[in-house]
């Protein structure tokens, strides 16, 4: 992936890792479009980066995902990078009365939304890159966030499959695999002891410049390396035909 001179759509681009990606891609001379549920968060980004284009969108809702794609197709048909970053994390137990409702929300946002957007945006002839943000919890779950961990395992598996399916096309599939970082994911204060997003992105952008397609950091990089040793050849043999 080239780092500069792209037009990039980042879902969930107003907070956390998404905001960090927005800032870095702007600094690398890209045109950046972000979408998110909270208009006030989007407005805060444009105060700091007036050239960032925003779109209010609740990716939990299928009709809003379709509307987002139709808006992009009409207003920004030259988008060449889609970053599937938006996600939520619920700390919960299966014994809680509202477990299923909260689980459905996580699955809608963390799984159905990026699957749907991917299937829509590959229709754009301009698209050259899809970046999926998964998690180190795709390898080993944190049981305090059981559904979140499962959605990221699903999303990583899906990313591997789509990369294989599109290997003979002009669309590159990149996976960013964060470890625990100092964000408000799951709630304020839960990750205050974790590394800052800025340090994580320093490493990620160096890896992008090196042409890597699976990007880990610290613990997630270790997990990725161990996982690759065990499954790379098996994956290749299973899917070579």
C-alpha cells in the first residue's frame, strides 16, 4: 500500500485507534473521510483537521450502511482505501439479563458491518486496499469480553479468506492487529495502563511502508508470529486450489 495520496474512508474514525489512523493518514498527505455514530465527536475532529470529511452513520443499521455506500459512490467515487475499524467492546457475563441484546449489538457492529461494507465497496473500480482492524484477542480470548473476543476471531478468519479470494485482483487486504492500548474501548479507565495509540501507530506505519500485510505490535506481534508458524503452511495447502 502506498502511504500517501489516497482517498481513505475510516469507519469509527473519530476516536481511539480510528482517530489515530485519521491523524496519521492526514499527516501523510491523504484525503480522509470518517464516519461515526456521534456527531459531536466528528465535529471535534474537523475542528482539529478542517480538511477531514465526515459522515454521521450508525453502522449497526443495515440501511445506514447502504446509505453510506451510496453517498460515497455519488460524492467520492474515487475512494481507494476502506478501513474497517469501527467496533465496540462490552464487558459482560452470559448470566446477565441483557447479555443477548448487548451481544447482538457487538455482532452487528463488529462483524456484520465490516462484512457488508466489504461486499459493497469492492464494487468500486477505484478500490485498491481494504484494511481490517482486528485484535490480539482473535488469538486468545479475554473471557471478560467474550463476544468481542469472538467477533475479532471471526473477523481475522474472514480477513484471511478474503485475502485468498482476492489474491488475483488489484485489491490488497491488510490486517492491523492491535494489542491492548490506552483507549476508551469498553469504558473509560479500563486500559489506562496500556501503551499509547501513538506508539502503536508509529510501528504500524513503519510496517505499512515496508509492505507488510499483517501488522502486529508487542504482544499481538508475538501472537501473530506464533500463529503464523503453526498454520501458514496448512492454510496454504488447504486453500491452494
